[in-house]
């Protein structure tokens, strides 16, 4: 492993855009590696944002997607880099305008978030 460290992100992690929108992931079929019964998140997964309230000059410009940069941890699933709670993610509008970093919170086992 090289310089990056952090905890693996599972499907139960809470990820949001900087404006409070909730990020959801559609896990790639190769997400066979699991934390408990949850798929490990990878850069091959698709990340969408719902509920973003970002407004620019009075016009709604919500975040709609997130692109994560592969870490240099060297850890992969089926050759695809895994995401860590320290991975950099950029949120984008529908026009692909960068709108700030994704905020990753590692999920706590046994805690239910409503």
C-alpha cells in the first residue's frame, strides 16, 4: 500500500453534497466484497444526489452526481479501486459544473439514521 489510509466505505455510509443533498450509490454487479452484508463502494459505482437545494443567482443549480477520485491505497475489488472515508469526491450539477466536495460519514454499526 502507498500513502492513502482510511476506512472502507460500505453501502450503509452516509454521503452528502455540501448543500445537504443525499448521495445514493448504485453498486456495480462486481461488488462481491462486503462489509457485513453491505457492498464495498468502488469508483465503478454510480453516485447520484437527491434533495440538493443549491441556488446560484436565484436559479436552482442542484448537485445531481458525484465523481470520486481513486485513492492510491492499492486496494481494489475486481481491479477497481475501493472508496475510503478519506477519498475525494466532487459534486456536479446537471451541466457538469463542479459544486463542491462530497461529505463522507462512515456508518456506525447498530445505529439507525432516519
